[in-house]
């Protein structure tokens, strides 16, 4: 029978410290010197759909999720405004990842093909760029907590998304009826992980960005927060015979770095128009709508 899950913790590390990333098997975020974050540079290539990963739904490595927590009716407009701000921020991040991926493709450091290995390499690089930007280059996002952990998980292959869900919402109270909606989103990620692990030797990297909107009853206000989970995962499939039936289990080795951030609206208000102008000048449509998961 499969063993119980095993988890190891590494606490007290700041996001910039590389030892924690190496400990869980993740490449550390590279230093990105972005001198013109809101102005298209002449040297920046326009990212193609291939560089953006728009058609790589089978190996999607970057997932954006909105989680709304019981927001009163009179604050719904405020909620919509905050969601728009974080959606624009997400578009900016996605395009930055696409630009750097395209640059590596043009330099021959990333493949242009559509084989699974090619997609996985580009997807892993985009996840790595998102982690680098979030920890170094997004001035309106302020980190306040970091959790670095590696887990050995034994589960039925079909239940991997449930383990991902536990990690993503750790410490966040979510009603049971909302779990099904979150599960559906993370199941797509889990299916891509399993397909990649079975068909490719490429290291898989993923980044999940969760925007959480909580209601502060004392202030009668919507409080936004952002969580990122940057992780890598490998699987070892085994079959166990129970009576007359054979059940396929997999041992997943999962290492992740989780950051929690405050959204600094004052800083954001000073760059929002620049960001919108930047997106329009690039003329790139990011084909990633943020799934809304209302908590009602």
C-alpha cells in the first residue's frame, strides 16, 4: 500500500535567497534588468502566440485565479475595480514572460517546434520569468510571507489536482462548495503534469497566481492580496493489486516556493496608465481570462 504523505519545510528564507529554491529542486529566479518596464524597447521582439503559450493548453504553466470572499453588495464596484487592476497587472506579467521567451527563441536558446518537449521547455521558462518578476520587478506587489517546502505525495493519479488545491489555498478559508470550481481549474494543470511526466524527460515548472479579495468587516472594505506558488513536480507510477482489482498510484515529488503579497494601490495608481499604454502599444492580446471563483 502507498505510504503516507511526507512533507519537509524550510522556513525563514527570503524570496531572494537561492538556497531555498535549490533545496526544493527549482531554478532560482534570474536577475532581470528591465530598465523600461512600461515602454516597448526597440530590442524587444513582439511575442508570437507560440512564445506566449496561447496554444499550449496541454502544458499550460501559468494559471491566474480570482478568489472572492463574501463581498457585500455595496462594495461590488470596488471589487470590480480591484479585479481590473490585478487583471491588467497579470497581462503585463504575461507579456513580459512572452517577450523574454521570444528573445530566447530568437537566440536559439529555446525551441520553436510544437513537439511536447518544445512546449514544456518554453512553458517552464515562462514560469521562471513570472517568479523572477514577482520577486524583483513588480513595485506594486509587496511580499510579506514565504513558505518553501518539498513533499513526497502518494495518491491515485486522478487525485493529483486535490493535492495541488491543498497547497494553493493553504491558510485560506474556502467553503466546500467552492472547491469543485477550483478543482476544475487545477485539474487541467494536473492533466498537463501527468502527460508531460509520462511523455517527456523535460523538467516541468509551474506558476499559479491567486488573487484573493477579502472583506474586512471592521473597515467595511475589500482587502486584496496575491499569492504565487512556483513549483516543480515529478512522478513515479506504480500499480498496487488489491484483491481482484489493480489500482494505479503515483508518487509525486513536489517542491514549491509560495509567496504571499500585499497589493500596493498607491504605487499601482502611479503606473496604471503607463501599463495600459504599454499594453496598447505592443498590440498583443493576451488570451488568458482570469477564472473567477466567487466565495458565496
